[in-house]
C-alpha cells in the first residue's frame, strides 16, 4: 500500500485521474434537461461520510431531520404502478423501508475468490479513505453487526424528498456506505424505481432498482442489464466542462423475505457483468 507520508500527495492525483477517466469514458449529460433523472447529490472534498446531507437539504430550502422512526421512503406506495403494489407486501417489509432506523442489522458476507483481491484493493485505496463504498471483506469484519443512521432530507415545506442512510461496522466504526434514497420514474418507464445515490467528490455512483413482489409477499429490487436510461448502475462526474456519465456493468439484487420463524431477512447479490462478486445476508430485527 501507499506509505502514509506519500498518501496526502498521491491520492488526490489518483482521485483526479479517476474522474478524468469517467469524463472520457462517459457521455456529456444535461442534468437540467434530458438527463434530469441523473441529477443527484455529490460531495465537496474526498471524505464523504455524512458531509453531503446538509448541502442536499439546503438546496431544497429545507433541513435534515433525524429520529427513531425515519425511513428510506416515507411510504412504499410511492413505487406503485403497473405490476407492483406496496399493499401486497408483508408488513415487516414495508415497515423496514418506511421506518428503517427502527431496525437493527446483523450481517454476513462472502466474496467470490476471483473478485476478492480487487475488492480489497478498492476498499484500501478508496473506500476506507473516502468513507464510501467500503464493502466488508471478511465475515469477521461484521461479526458484531452493522449500525445505521437514517436522516430524512426535507424540503421547504417540511416534506421528505429523500433520505440519507449511513452504515458503519459496529465493531470498528468504519464507514461502509453513505447513500441517498428516493424514488424516481425513468424516461419511458411505466412505474417508479428505487433510486440510490452514493455521493463522491465531484460525482457519484447511482443505482436504479426495479421493484417486484415475490411469492410469499416479499420484495425484490434489481438493477438489471439494459440500455442507458433504464434501471441499472451509473457513474457521473462534474467538472468545469460540464457533467459526464456512463452506465457500468454492475448489477445488484436485493430479496427481502420473512422466514418460517417470522424473521425478516435480506439477500444481497452484487455482480460484475453476469458473475457474482460478493453476497451479503442481513438478518433484520426490530431495534427495541
């Protein structure tokens, strides 16, 4: 790894080179017009954590609100449309999304050996340093579970427009994810998707997840392969020459279901192209 004395000099250059790559690899974006669906929070500075929350609320003329009952979406019915209705889901599934801060998470993780070295490199060079997208690499990293902080982002009228969900490893306090959650209807889509943004310095990673009701009234969220403008994962960067963005071959599936003992569980698969890179399993319990 890069020596500590060189890191303050070298890492900003690495970050700048990464943004330059995406400016070249991506397409120009008009986030005030055709590509408004990719307008999402970014971060000022390299260390993310929760630094972007206040700026996002200020842009709406509102404020950040935290409390024991905050949820990622104020009402899961905001995703309703042809082929999906939130009322068909198990109550636990809806409650988790609508009152996320009232739930506690126990986590297990398993990496594909082929992808583990790359995951470790990304975590060491970027994730842990910028407090963002730092997936746990070993099962014991999350043996004591994961803590989460949920903050509603309100507009000037006090209405929730998005929510920040910041997750840390309970035993070490290290940041894992800092995401902005809302609902968005993509161009040409018949119903909304879950829109998750992971702010980064002068850019972000965005994932649009398609909801589907599972047998047994569970919830599946997927970011499948597809064309630009459809559900999936995107990287965007801002610069003096404007915003640029690209669709990336990262695909996720979340399956939230209640098991035979009445426990809410979530299986999370992250794939590169068609190959599974890492799997996480969450046991979700009321925090009381």
